[in-house]
């Protein structure tokens, strides 16, 4: 198989070899647990504290405020459930938006079942939340605003600093889900005025299964994992020393390369968007054109469906020998019958959501890779459009209307 | 997740396109669901399917099942073709992932619709 | 430094080189996420399912009933909080025992604050729970019995099969915390009649930061981590593919070697206990002599304190060039002012709890290691006893009475 | 977690044992807490501590602080010795972990008790 081109880095990134190397030491002779007292364990403890410092430095935090978790999903669950439980006396209302990640929406839905009220703010056609809407939505009984920083699907970066200024003034906690932004764009907990912030190692060349929650000193939060005294009794469980060391190393590397890499990827991203817009008819860029993660491109391609695009790209053929890996918001890969709720939140008709392709770049992707992948994308789209019973060039048929009507294909089948 | 046969029919679909001057046309699905299939058939004097083609918007399973149903239908009498079930199509492809069994396996419905369309224009004497 | 002798394997074990090798593949070219559709991701998916099968085989479960988590702490929290929440309508009473691990006791304490009633059954002087006590404690509104299988501190193995027969008959769920037993002694979910079972990879030569919860088909439980659709929508979060593959490999290896290794370690354990009893005065074996994990030895040594024993052993000297790593139930390492609640639950006076030493063996420890470590232990104990203002050989002073009175050294200081 | 000085005093305690025919004895702590210290002193005619020894049951910090307090006290007048604070002992050891500062650093209390004991037997004329 010719070298694959991996353009699904918003799902997960390849662990950096330097990260793996740093982890290796703690998987060998130095396997001891940091909770123990002997020399062995105290080396592990030092390694963990060094990693904590690296993570803290990457997000402008005090290292005492960084707590290790198993990933952003745990961090998000902890932030939402932990704060609401700690502040239940104050009120039972929280605020988020319609274009959030499932690891935010599902805990919110869970709270609703338990009697909490959740306001899901709308986003505009670029995916932006209006800070004024946050302001209006905050009530006496609001205890938490949780907002994604960089959207994983459409790349839109929320105006978190502005939202943070509002929540700070009104005395409501702000939780930022920064799983996609940390390590890719500057993230500073002070500049964002956030009280809690989630991140995940494998989203920026660190290991899978490890993440962190920043909890500003003084923030009231109940633990999600009760047990041993680890993490100052706030998050129990034997430390995943290699994973934590890996997250620390990834944070260190990210911080070092952040500006240059963000710059390089933004340029590559814009090159890709340009080239798609020049070479294809009847497509739509999803997400904000400039307030956008450096590594995210998301387009809807009229008249065809995302899974078949993704699948075609991933299987090498005589013309396209290199497999290309992307993702899509089509229902066919969501595991539900609905296309991406994020694309629908932008106001897209379901057809266009089904026909979306997300290209997410990494530090390993070159312009040559992008050119190859785009040629494949153009060829594949052309082929699939030739098979489509609904596509007519320039007709914009799919873009017109019918949004709002649900899909009842299950009932129909 | 897809079998080799599915991938083969997806990558190299058989009978893709539209029959000229079709005797029957069946369209099923809905772009909002992400699946639309259009089956066109040519029926000969013995009520056999002489030619059949498909055009499909949809996922890998949708395209592969469309391709397979045309293969299965070709040369069959209308009566035989009408009996082609979703399961038969899936079996011929070596199986489909469970969640694809229904939503993306509408091709046999499309064929039935095309046959119905033919029948409505050629009522039994 | 001469080769250290690690005898704290109940805290954590060294990841097996074969496990590390199996993980390596998924940290390199095959880093793709299993939730994705393309070939890449589906290989990861297959690897995860193969690992699930290995874990299931190790505990006699259907592989569909095994859910991956970040470790036993998460599994225990999930089991306790998830079941009680799902069954809150039925009743608000659960049962456990006084000698549990903190990852059981703390979630129980948390539930008590939220209005649940928890019965903490006593244990006898060997640490055993009486199944008849379980029977008596079950009420109309009891929804869960949670019992450790093998005790991490004193090694006592609870009569879970007998308890399981009772819970099964009464229609109450049984959760087994098998973090210490899985991979070390036969564990069979059917034989134990348990409905849920927790395990942790790093306790049996697998990686840290990954574990599993067995949930018998049909058991009602609310997720702890809400979010993406992973693990059949019961446990969200990007799969830690290398970790899960490592857990699978560790399970495979454990199953292969279980009988022979359990046999070898039990013999070594008994050899150690014998030798301590022959060579030292005024000591007490903690935990049941035979119904005991193959790798656990726990003794209290009168007149001296555990941290100083542990510390002395871990620092090489002219006479003892090889550092020896053990643990203790002394308050000085518990992070609280109280000695091990487990030793106190046996009825030990605080003095003897402070003076306890736990030796926990691994597949890497040899009899030569044990002999070396014991010689060090004898020398260190002799030295510390010579420094002790309270120790008088044969006086049994510490063993006599005074149990029940708390320590108020903080107030006194 | 312990400094090198702590480890040195723990591994090579100075003045371990009991002064023969002590002029003052101080015992502090409680076996239930895991810490007992017994300080014995020999006081000369100038009210200087001529000799001082300790016996200690306890953790690393307890033993090291006991050893250090005897070092600090030796040769001092009773008045000077009485002023030796927990902090002075900890500082002389290069610091102690916070959780050890109080519970396991009773040695200066033990010394004070031994001095009190001496004083109670040798009231000021
Ligand atoms: C009996 C027992 N239960 C649960 C745990 C928790 O496991 P982990 O720290 O891997 O989450 C441990 C080990 O710490 C244990 O010994
Ligand atoms: C925006 C966002 N939040 C949270 C997560 C959850 O991260 P993880 O799967 O590592 O727990 C992801 C990735 O899956 C994400 O993209």
C-alpha cells in the first residue's frame, strides 16, 4: 500500500515519537506508582509534576490547578456534573450551544433528565455563538456556561474571551471545552477568563486515554471519580504515569512549535479551501472562513453523500494509489439516523449535511499530500456525481429548502 | 466493516446509469435521508427484464446494493424479480452491517417500484 | 544501584514486555481511531474487539458484556453510582464491608451524603465477611451489594460465590471489585454469580490507565461518562487503543500462566510467612492464612513503625546493597492521620496497624529475591526496635488493648 | 520526599540510646499515633546539656528530628535548648514535608519535657 494520507487529525493524531520516547522510560524499570514513598515512586511523582507544569504552561495556568484525567470526555463530564452538583443550591440552570460536542451535549441531556434546565444557544450560519445571547441567557439561577473553544467539526473558534468577560462579571462559571484548540492555537485561561478547561492528549500528538481538567483555584466542584487520594483527592485512581508524562511532553512540544505550526497549517488550510472552491461547483464551505482552527476544512458537496466519498477516498485504485482518510457529517457514519447536529445547527439542509467532508490537518501533512488528496477528492466526487440521480450541475437543488423536515427513512424502509 | 463483495460493487458498480426509453422507472429514498435510488428497466415480450440500470445517491451500502440488485434482476421474469428481497441482496454481497440492512438497502424496493410502474402502463389483458 | 527488589506489586506491576510490544503497533502507523470507518480505523476496531475477547475469556464472561474504562477506580465508581442511579426507584440501600478499598468506600460515602443508606458489614479478625451477614443485611430496598474479591492490603479472599448465591436468590445485584484477583487467581463471573465486576490492567502486568467493567447483560446501569457512542453508548471517549490492546495482551498472558504462577507464588508466599514467623518475635500475620491472594504477605511488627521500615528497606546501605520496596498501613503514608482502616477493621490496635508491612509479589520475584529482602527486613526491624522506646521483646505490650481510642497527635502537637 | 539531611539522620542517627542516670527524661507522643519519643539528658553544673540521647518509635521524620534535636541541644544551656523550635529542627534538616511538620516533629517537645523534668527535680534556689 502506498503511503496513506491521514486527514482525520481532529479525530486523533499520531503520537509524536518524542512523546513515545518520553513515555518509554516509565514503562520499563521506572514503573513504580507515584503514590508510594520509596525512591522509585517519588521519581514518578516528580515526572508527573513536571508534566503538570508543561500542561499548565501550555494553557497559561498555575500548575496547581491542573488535574489529570482519562481524556476530554472525562474532563467534560467532570466539569459539568461536578460543578452543577456543587452549586445545586444556587440554581439549576446551565447554558451551552447547539453545536457542541457530544461529550458536552450528553451530560447536559443527562442533567435535564434530573431536573436541570439547559439553554442551548443558537449559532449563526458560520457556527458562531453571539456573546450577547450568553448575556441574555444568564439568569439568577445559572451556575455554569459551557462553551467549546474550537469546534471539532467545522473548526469555528468561539469568541470565548468575550463570553468569559460576561460570565466573570456576572459571577457565573465558564467551562471551556478546548479539546480541539489546545496545542493548535494559543489558549490562555486568563485571557479567556475561564474557570474550567478541558483538554485531551491525543488531539495534539500526545497519547490516547489521558487528558486534563483545569480547575481555577477556588472553583467549587464535586469529584467524578471518588477513591484514593490522588490529584489532591479530587480525581482518584492510580496515575497513568506513562500517559501523563506523554501528555506533558506533547504539551512541551506544542508550546515550542505553536506559532510556526499554526501559521503553516492556516496557510495550507486556506490553500485547500481555495483550491476546492476553484475546482468544484456546487459546494459550500462550512464554518467561519477565518475564525477557524488552522487544521480544519469542512465542505458540503451537493448531490452526493459523505460516507461514499470517505470510503472511495480511503480505498486505493489504479488512479489513486494512496488512500486518503477524511471524515464526514453524514448520518451513515454517525451511528444514528441523523446527519451531524452541528451542520444542521448552521441551518444546512440535511442533504448538505450528508454530503459534507471534513479534512483535518496535522503537523505531518505537506502541500504535496494536500494536492494529492484534493485530486482524489475531485475525481471521486465527479464519479459519485455521475452516479447520482439527483445532482444537476448548478441547479442548487439540494441547497434549496426542505430543511427542517426530518428523515424518516427507517419508517419508509 | 464492509465485505469484499460490497467494496467491489461499490468501487466497480455494475449497470450504472439509465436505460434508454425505460419501460419502468422506480425511485425510492429521500435526499434528506442521504439515500436516493432510481432504477430503470427494459422489459421484453416474455416479461423478462432485458436491461436494468441504477443511479444512486448514498453510502457504500446503498451503491453496492443497487449494483447487486441490477445483477440479480437481469434476465429474470418480472415475477421472479419481484421476489428479490433485501435479504437476498445482502446475502449476495456476503452480508451487510446491521445498521445498513434497512436504511441503505432500498434497492429491491426500487426495483419493485420500477416493475409496478411497468405494470401500471401495461395492464394485464 | 544494585538491582532493586520490587515487592509492592499490589500497588502496581511492571508492564510485561510482550504487552508493551503489542501496544507499540497501535502507537505507530496504526494510530487511527476505531470509531472511524476507513480501513485504518476498522483495524483498530478489530484489535479492540480481540482485546475484549481476551478480557472476557479471563473472567468467563461474554465479550459483549465487557466495557473498557480508565481503570478499576472508574469501574468501581461507575458500578456503584450507575446502578444506584438506575435503581433509585426501587430503593436507596446498598451493602458493602468495612475493609473495602477507597475506590469503593468513597463512592459509598458520597451516596450517603445524597441520602442513600450504606451498610458496612464487619469482617472477622482474618478479614472475612460472613455471607450470613449479607443475607441478614439485605432489605426490601437494597439494590446493590458491592464486595471486594481479593483484599489489596491483607490478601484475604472473600467468599464471593456464597455471597453471590444469596444476592442472586434475593434478586439484588452483586458487584465484585476484582482489581486484585483478576489475573492472579481464577475469576469466573458465572461461578461468582456476580452482575458487575471491576478490573484494572496495571495490577496484572498490563498498562496503567486502562481497566474494564463487566456488566452482565440486562443489568440496569446509567453511564458515568456521557458523550460519543463508544462502548455501545455506555462509556464515551476516544478509545485508548494501545492501552486496550495492552490490557487484552495482559489478559491473554495471565490466562495462559494463571495456574502455574498462582501455584509458584502461593508457595513463595508461604515460604516468606514461615520464615518471618521463625525468625521474628512479636509479629502478627494479617489476613487469612490460606484464603489469601497468592502474592500477598502482610505482617505487623511490634514496637516499630511501618514508614521507617519501608524507608530503611528502600535505601541501600553497605550491608543491604539492594533496595527493597514494600508498603505499609501506617498513617504516615496514608496521607491521613489514621492507620489503615482495613487493619483496624480486623480489630488490630492502632500500634500494630502502624507497624504493618505488606509484601506483594510478582511473576518477576524469585526465592533468592525473597531471601535477600527478608534478611534486610530482619536487620532493619532489629535496628528500629533497638531505637524504640516502647518495644520490649515478648511483652506484647502493643498488642494489648488500647484499640478503639483514636490518635489525637495533631491536637497534641 | 525527604531531604538528604533527613535521610542521613534517619539512616545514621546521632545520639541514639539512653543517657545513664539521666538528670531529666521527657517522653512525648503516643503509640497509637505511631510516634513516641523519649529524650534523656545529662545536665552539668552550669546548667548546660552535657549529654542527650533519644529513643524513638516513629516514621523517618520522627527519627531524623529526634536525632537532629539532640545534635542541636548538645552543649547548649537549658535556656538556649528550650528555645529550639520545631521550625529550627526542620530547618536544620533542610525542611520537612508539610504533613510531617507537626505530627512527626515532636522532638523539641520531648527535649522541653526533659528539661522540665530536670527543673522539677532541681528547683531554682
Ligand atoms: C482492591 C482495589 N480496588 C481498586 C483499585 C483501583 O485501581 P486503579 O488505581 O487502577 O483505578 C485498586 C488499586 O489501586 C485496588 O487494589
Ligand atoms: C471538541 C471535542 N471535545 C471532546 C472530545 C472528547 O475527547 P476524548 O475522546 O479524547 O475524550 C473531542 C474528541 O473526541 C472533541 O473533538
